[in-house]
C-alpha cells in the first residue's frame, strides 16, 4: 500500500513540529517547511531518527513561487500529496489598541496568515485534483471567531482563514477534497510567549479565560489536526474544530 504524504508548513517548532511528529508516527511521508533552515533541518533529523521519512524544505510562505515549488517538489519526490497542514503563521506586534498599531504590522499579518495560507491551498488543491483528492487543514484560532483585545489585526487575519476554509470547502466538496480548520485556544508556543513578554498578557490571565483554567499543549492541536485529516473524518468539510479548553462554550 502506497504511503500517504503530508506537508506541514511551519513544521520545525511548536504546533507544526508536534503535528509533523504525529503524522510520522502514523506512517506518512512528512515534508516540513519553514524559514529557519537550522531549526527545520534539526526537526527533520529528529523525526527521521525514529525511522520515519521526513524532509525539510526552506520556504517563505509569503512567496508564491516558493510555495508552488514546495508542492511541486513534494509530488515529484513522493508521487502524491494527500494532506496539507497550513500551520505557518505569525501573531504580529500586539502592543495596544488598533489605532496604536502600525500599517506595516498589519501587512505582515496579511502576507503571512492570509496570503501564505491562500498560496498553500491554491497549489495543494491543484495537485490534489490531479491525484483524486486529499485533505487540507488550516490553522485558525479562537481569534477567528471572536474579538480579542490588543489583537485586532490578528483577529482579522484569522477571520479570513475561517472564510477561506468554508468557501473553498463548499467549492471542492464534490471533488474529493476536504478542507477544514482547527481553532486553538491559548497553547504553549513561542507565539504565546512573545505575547506574554510584550506585557499585553500574563500566563495566568490567559489561562483564566478558558473554563479549564489552563493553557493547551501543542499535542492537543496535533491530535485534532490528525483526526480531521484522517478517513475517520470523511464526512467533515468546512468545519472549524475548536480545541480551546471550553473558551467557545462560554
């Protein structure tokens, strides 16, 4: 039986790395991409040391040509692309209310969180249509369904992720391509650490926003992604799965 192949953007750290490990444990060929070549190579070596197949490709998802090449090279090497996890993203500067933020910060968020994700979807869909289908899981956020203080631009970018996910899911629903998104609450990642270090939040204040009164782990999100990409979720498309310690239930 032919092994399935997954691409995880931003797969060298945090949620991306945990997701790459989870797919590797399920026997997938794993491709991780990112801008930090040292971290990417280290993550790939760590995964391959377990006997799994994993390669790293240096890609800036803001660059459409590089994203197209990522998809193309993956198909050339492994013969197929079954799953794309659009994980790469940034939180941007969270230094105050909307009027206190810079246009440059908002542009960075648009280029990375929206256009970068769009490029991944665009070229993965083209490849999947040629091979008979596949699954795409986008990284949304509770910020994609709510308004969070000090994070207006970030909220806007994640609302866009939700919109792209739902509309594309409807467009390709009869063509063998399922497109879903996962919406994490506060997870212990470098992005969250940056927000805490900026002084906008404290770990305790963030945890208290969740009914479970704790932060999530990267493995919590990886498990959700693995499920949505699997055949067990075969009747799910256009779904936003909240893994948020009860935040959305309030």
